[in-house]
């Protein structure tokens, strides 16, 4: 048995969120960030909504 046999693929589904208030603090690990001139994509290990 190899490590690849033990790894289960994760399904990542996007959620588009526009914050109507300023969010100053969230204890989460940032896994990925991508930005352009109009938006920023941020993937964390936990969601702030649950």
C-alpha cells in the first residue's frame, strides 16, 4: 500500500461572498490566494460562516 492509496481526493466547491461589513479577524490557514484587478479569491481551511 502506498501513500497515494491512502489519500482521498477532496471536493472543493466555490462560494461567492460579498461582505456587507468589514471582517477584521478570522483564525484560519490560508491555502490559496489569487487576485486580479477586480476580485480576490481566497481559500482557507475553515469557513467563517459555520
